[in-house]
C-alpha cells in the first residue's frame, strides 16, 4: 500500500482546500493520472497517482482544508505484469467477505 499525501505547498501558503476527487475507492488508475485537485489562494495543484493501480481508500473528503504532507488516500500499486483488473477483482472479493 502507498500513502498519497498532499504535495509540498508553496512556501508562503500554509494550507489548501481539497476541491474534488477525480477517482473513487476501487477505481483503476494509471501512473500520473490526476486523483484530486487542491486549491490555494494562488494556484490549483493536481495530486497525481504515484503508480498504476487501484485507489483503495479516501481519507479526506472534498471541501476539507489540508496541509503539506497530510495523508489524503491509500493506493495499491499493481505488480509488474499483473493486470489492474485482477487487483480490482481481488479487492472487491475481499470487501464482500468483510
């Protein structure tokens, strides 16, 4: 599992607002695909997917104020050569058992 965190904000900016999520838990995502938008008083920042994989859990809801380094979501990368659909199917089966 990989933690998706708020990127470093510009030096004079103490916090940002998580404007919206472009993906939902369970969605398959490609590397560098935009997961969410953060807005400061100066700029809108994108939060890219760290790897190809599946967004597992969102920890901060849209509209929330966030700071640099804050945990936003949990992401699971796929193994090299492993189809993303297989990871998604496995996680769906695990969720049904829980």
